């Protein structure tokens, strides 16, 4: 049985909403999707100033957890 598919933009928006609900951290970092065969995961990228802000490591850790959860529910369109 195949999973429903979402666009990268939809998945990133879902991840940002989850992050705001669970973590008090900076929101000025980029989130992208890296595909590996049939699987995918989120990646965070930020400048050094954002990386140095309180809550950044916690935000990245939560992003990994959110990606694990969403990748079990959705495929990426395209």
C-alpha cells in the first residue's frame, strides 16, 4: 500500500508548524528535503549567527524526529 504524497513545500510547512508547537528556538533557518531512494529526510541549514542562538540544537533534533514521523506517513511528490 502506497503512502499519500505531499510536495516538498507542503512537508516543510508541516515541519515548521510542528516545530513552532514543540520547540522555542530560532526560526531563521532553511529546511530542505534529502531523498535517498524511496525514503527522505529533512535537513536544516543556517548561518553561524542562527546556529549560535539558544534553542537551535533542540530545533534540529526535533526536526529529525518530525522527519522520521512524517516520512513514515508521506512520500514526496515529484
